[in-house]
């Protein structure tokens, strides 16, 4: 026979579980579970962050490229299907230094333009070797 205190405890527990699983707790991950990576930004999303509507140059499954012109200057925004594809592409494009680099994206343009865009895009500046960031680490 189930007693009233057991039913009350069960109802309280069920209410707590329901309350914690809905609303603002979606960013937390259960212990031992791997967090799902955020979806990579698109050419359009990256461009919008710096006030540009890109003119698309390449529309491929593995690579998309858009050209932007803003008050900061002219630059190209590239997005890639994978990090490996981004690295392979950058290995073949040494004449396009410097790069502003982020997760599965690069922005190519003159150094002064990339420096102006760096903070808004939250990217790392790579001056010669795309595998080595030249962005100074924040002071502690």
C-alpha cells in the first residue's frame, strides 16, 4: 500500500525534474555526456556580424566563399564543411596571407581590414602560418 508521504515525495520529485528540464537550463550538460558542438557560422552570418551582405563567389558542398565590401575595406569570407578541409585549403593558399581564422571559416584581406574585423568575428589573426595564431593572448 502506498502511503500519502510517499505519494507527496514522488510528486515533489517529479515537479523538480520537470522544472529543471524546461526553460533556461538547456545549456547545461549531464555529467559524462559530451556537449554538442554549436553549428558553424555561415558566410551570411559571418558577413552580417560586420555589416555586409556578401556577393557569393563559390557555392560548393565543401566550400562557400562570399565577397564583402564595408567601411573597413574589402575581404573574402570562406566557410568549410570540416576543419580538415579548411586546413587543406589554407595549405594550398599561401599567397592569401594574412588570414583571420575561426571554427570552419577564414576571412582573407589586407592586414588592416582583418585587424578591424577581428574582435567582431572573434577570430585569430594568422600572419604567415595558418596553424599558428599571431593574436596576442589576453593579459592575465
